[in-house]
C-alpha cells in the first residue's frame, strides 16, 4: 500500500515481466499501448478503457457511466465481466469478427 | 547424491553389473520437471548424465534449455514415451549405446529421461527392464515425480495420469513451495504420503531442497482406481513463426484466455521472439504463468509456443491468437 495515497498496489503479474529498451527511455509507451489495445478489445462489449495517468490503475466504464477502477490485467477482465451483460471470451467468434472484419468467417 | 539421485564423482554410478543407471523424471504438466532438471544439470557433479526429453507436442521447446557440455538432449516429441513414442524411447537409448561404442560420444554412466507431463511412468519402466537389449545395459535407478505445490492437489483430483505418476514414484519432489503458504505445503505433503507412503517426499523451491520426509516403512500404496485413457479431450496447438510478436498484444490475449479458460489450458510454454526485446521463455500451467525469463544465451531465431488444452477448439484458438497479435 502506498503510504501517501493509501492505494493498494496490484499483485505482481507475469504480463509486466517483459520490458524493452524503449520502455526505459519512454516509460509511458508500454502503458499507452496496453490501454489502446484494451480499448480495441473491449469496444465490441460496449466498454471503454481510460488511463488516469497516475498509479497502476485504469478505468473500465460502460456507456451508461458505470465505471470500475482496475489495476492489472486480471482486474480489467473482472471489471469487464461486472459491467458487460455479455460474457467476455477470447474465443468468441463475434469478438474475433469485430476485431478483424476483413477476415471471412 | 543430488535431488534426482545423480551420482557425485566419488560415488559409483553404474550398478553392480556395469549397467548404466536410469532416472525417470516424471510429473504432471507444468509441475517443474524441466526447471528441476536444469538446476540439477547446472550442479557440476563431474559426471554429466545423458538426457532424453519427451514432449507431448510436436514442437520441442525445452531442448535449448537442457544442453549438457554443449550437447543437446535426445528429443522425443509428438506423443508420450509410455505409448505412441515407446519404440522411439527404446531406439534413443540404443542410440546412446551405439554412439558410445563408435566413439562419437563419451560413456555416460547415468541417463535422465524427462517424460512428457501426460506420460505414465509404468510402461516406460517396463520397456527399460524388459527390452532384450536394453536390459543388459540399463537399470532403472529411481522414479522421481514432481508435484506442483500450487496446483498439485487439484491435478491429483482431476487428472488420472497425475495420480498414476505419483503412485509410481520412489521420490516425490514438491516444487514451487516458495509460492504458497506453509500450511498448504503441509496439507499437500500429508496427502502425498497417504497416497504413496512408500515414497520419499522432498520439498523444493527453485530447484533447491528445503526438507525431506522419509517413506513410511512397510506401508503399501493406496488401492489404484480404474482409470480412463489419459489423453481424452486433450489436444495441442503449436505456433511456430519467424515473426516478432508485440508483447502487449500477446499478453492481453493470453491473460484473457486464461481468465476465461484457465482450467482447460493445461500447459503453455515456449520461447517467444518479442519485438524490441528479443527471446523470452514463457512457462505456465492452467491459470498460473511464471514471470517470463529473458534469455541471454544463443537461441534460434523465431517463436516456438506450445499449448496443451482440454476441450478447446484449437483451430479457433489459433484464429483468436492471430487476430489479437495482429492488433499489435
């Protein structure tokens, strides 16, 4: 926990275990890319992802204004499950079609 | 003597009849067999063993990591050494003898066979003991079985082959004990001793021995339940490409896959060629993925990634993978 803001630090996650040279010189680059990709993946479920710019969290929200703060990828998926009436699934053909509309079923 | 009963320089290696000793290293998918073997090979006993590695997938990913004295291990991929690749195992052992007698390789007094995570050790031990040629040159020394402290109890409960492996063990090596609470390790050790009281149970973390419990003298293993074929519903997906992958796109895909289907992703492992980063070893079992390891040695270019899954359409899995990685 941060002694200044009382935020709980997220568990160490394997997805944060790879860093490149560019990440050291531009520390926000990987974070920006992750937020952008998450936005693309969650858009077919009517969800948005935004980065407040401080702390390890991002904000997952639906179109009615409900929002959940999530720190780390597992928390993002739990937040999406909570906000979306549709079951989030990486093997969902509808999702795959939405992500690559040029590819025929 | 080491965790896998590899002899030190001062100890006699071959048995009384001059036969080479064989250690069978078994354990369910992702239970830490390769990690343990790597640590053992790193310990310089002065007598490096020959290594044979069996993998259920056709694409081998561990051979790079298990090189002894510059020699890569003998690889048996694309099936289990207990059934579909059993003849190949016999040929591999005979091939070691042949290489030795032709002067192409030094005599190895000890052989370690790392089985696939889905192999039953029983038929493999039978092959070594009964093959008309091999039985004069090799003697089974120990059956060592790794059990994951994180997922071991669940694997024993849900996967018949994990129980078969445990019941065949002379030595049970509980791995990853540093990743769980001490009470959980105690509970697991107690259950292992109930199921196979004749085995010595050792608790390890990162390939290092923490403690050992001696077998219960005179005890007999629990009755063996009737079991179904051990590969029902299980299939593999092997992704081999020359492309460099974007780590963010890949990690988003894999974490979402494990979030939804972690119980059915029995194993994921491989070496990834990550854009702007280089080679990275990835290793996971069910929804537990270990921190990726940046590789600094000589690694062939490209990516080799293997999934072993249960009741998942691998064509759909592959399509999903390419769709997500294409976003990067």
